[in-house]
C-alpha cells in the first residue's frame, strides 16, 4: 500500500483498522514492549492483554515487556530523557512489536495549549522515527490516550481535559495513517462505558477512575479490549452445541467433544483449545460487575458458549464441570446458548492461575528494572550484572510457567435436571 493514500479520511480509517481484517496481529516469536507513562506503569491493561494472548492462543510463544514510567511525556521524565528511555527500556529488548501510549501528562492537565501540543506532536514523531530507524521491521501500535474522567464529575474548565486528550489522540491517528502504523483508540469506548455506568450507578462509577487519571482494573480491562480489537482479537473461546436427543455434538468451534452419554443425565467430555480471558473479581467485585454491564466485553472478547438442545421444555438444568456446580438455566436458555466465561468454573480457575503467574513475572521484571538496573546506573555493586541476569532467568521461567499453565485440558461436563 502506498505511504500516502488519496484521502486523509481513508488514511485514518486504514490506520485505526490496520489489523481489523485477517489474522491476529501477534505472531509466534514476537517480543512486545508496552511503552508509556504511569498508566502503562500500572501494568494492568498490559497484563490483561498478555493474559488474553496466553489464554486464547496457548501455543503462541510471545514475550511481553512492560516499560511504562510514571510521569513520562514524549520527551521522557524521571526515568531519563526520551532517547535514554528508548535505548534502555525498549530497543534493548529487540522488540518486534511496540505499543506507545503517551499524552496524559503532555497536556499538563489544562486547556489546550498550542505550544504543548507542538511539543507532543514533534516528540511523538521522534519516538516513531527512532524506533523505525533502529528496527526497520518493527510493528508499532500508536495508542490514543486513555481518558481523563470528565464524565462522573464536572470538567475543571470549559470543554474539559479529556477533550484535550481527544485532540492529542486525533494527532496520533493522523500520524499512524501517515506512517502506516496500527492505531488503537483507548478513549472512545471507555468513555462510552463510563457514561453508561454513570447513568446506572453514579456513586460507584466515580470509583472507576477515582483520581480521574489512573483507571481501576475494570477500566484497564476495557482498555485491553480496545487494544486487542485493533489486533484483530477473536471473540470466541469456544462454541459448543450438544443435542440431547441424538447424543451428538452438532457444533464444536475451537473445542473437541467426545463421549456424549445419557444415563439419567447428559454428560460429555470437552476440551477447549483456549481458556476464557481471566477476570479478577476482587477486591472490587461490584466494579467488575458494573464494567461488564456497561460494556460489550463478554460478547466481543470472551464468548465461551455451551448450547444444549433437545431438553424438556420448561425444566431447569444445572451444569457441572468436573463435579463442580456451575450454572442453572432453563431448557430454553440452554438451547439458545449460555456464556460460561463469567462463571466460576474449573476452566476459569485455570485461567486465573495463568493471570497470577503473569502478575508475578511482570513484578519480577519491574523489580529488576527499577530496583537494580536503573538504581545503580552510575555506581554499580560488583554483583549487579549477575543479579540482573538471575532475575531475567527467573522472569523467563515464570513466564514459561504461565504458558504451560494455559495449555488446554479435558473436562467432564454434566447437565442435571433440577428436581
């Protein structure tokens, strides 16, 4: 495709839908570096993105590095000037994929300032130029800034700070079109969910981005969703249909069904090729539920469907997986299909174990990077290099454990009529 398309509107559509068709954006052997400020340094939307990849594509070998630094702007910050940051915290890992999300600090939390915007635009262009010059085959995903919460509380000035971030995001979109980068919008869909949540439960919605800047985990899930959609993420974990009358599996998408029997109750063996994306419900389950009700997350990223036809109309049936009672629905609801991804099942528990290992390996990297590498840059103790190497090894081992934990298993599904 030529670098300059005939219409800027077409350019923008191309950039923000670069991965909208075809295969998943990430490939086997990729190294992904997430670059940004404190919102990236929260290691949440990045961790949830990593968790999706491991659980949805357990055979895919992708390395993830989280390189957000609190307070950063396009020219760097307390972690060093931008060229130091890029050299030490991005290029050193020889990434094949880099995401860049900056802008929250660049606008200085005040009304639109043309001078600050000029610094932002030229600085962002510099980042792209440095990355592409050092690694010509790199695939960059430019991210439009996540929102400042002007929804649950009144804006602090006319128009509000999120409108400033939207203008910054429009530049990111234009730059992505010009440079043929992927482009992810982490603002629009999140604001839409925030508005819906605020209409339903305003006091609770105000806790979703409590300080108006740093999102809670439920909002980070929606940010991960927006990024993953840009990468052509599939919605299907599995999609299975069993006919109770004929004892046949009439559909098995991304799953293998065997041993369908009926001896007092319907039973079958099911192995899904993926796990549902893990959703951690604590310490704030009410916020997670508000997020799920206010968004399309489950429908667009987490469809783990079981449908059973041929059941006795009007009766209730309880599904057990490996002996654990999971969900009870009517025959009509089972026939239409039930999404298991939000239920507490042995499969979701396995996915949660994957997430916990991802948290651990990312914490190991953060400790190695912040507490050792950057703490002793000017005067290093003799064992610094050995310690860094040992922590890198441990990080890689825990990441490998997470990948191993994500591998699919066969489970016993049983559907019992409720007496």
